[in-house]
């Protein structure tokens, strides 16, 4: 039986609909507590000039890309069971301008709160702005970041 003439048209339509989908979400894993910028924001790779992924670099990458991105953590600490402390230096972190999930519960040793009252959480990533003096502030979410969330 011959193929219907509309089959190539259906295939082209299916391909066009796939190409119209929004870009996939990225996950950036912060592996260094330092405060260095991304070497090439928008290339989809969270890496400073020396190859680390810092919180600043991860925010820069997430802001430059489309889609709902995730920022996870895997920062080595000394001693190993101590919290990772991120201290922006010289300038506040860039404001978040795209939808992200900032997931501190991914840091090794973290425990998400499951208590009905009080907390049994173990917070293993801390953001401190005290090195910025009066110009220090935490995370800032601007237009475009609606639907973002901070976990752990």
C-alpha cells in the first residue's frame, strides 16, 4: 500500500513543533565557595577562569540561559562535616533574572526539615554578606525570576 502524501508534511510538522520547544533546563553544581565570575556566561558551562563553579558563576549562567535552571551544591569543606560558607567579595551577587531552583539540600551532609514543629534540618550552605559592609545583601530576585525557589 502506498504511503499517504501527507506523511512528509506530518513529519515536517512534528519536527517544527520539537524545534519550537523551549531550551532544556540546565543544572549547575557549585563546587567552590570562592566568589569568582563565570569565564564565559551563556555557554551553558559553569566555570570560572580556573575551572571552578561558584555561586556567582552559576547565577550568571542561569541568567544567561532560557528555561528553569537548577543550582545545586557539592562544595568540599574542612572539616568535611562543616557548612560551606559563601562570602561575596567586592560586589553583591548578581540579581536573579530567570527562573531557578537554588537547592542547598544537595550539599553533602544537608538534611531537609521533616519535623512537624520546630526543625530537624541541617543547613550546610550559608551565604554571608558581611564582607560587603553596608552594600551587602542576600539573594535578589527580579523580573523574570517568578516561580523560582530556594530549598535548604
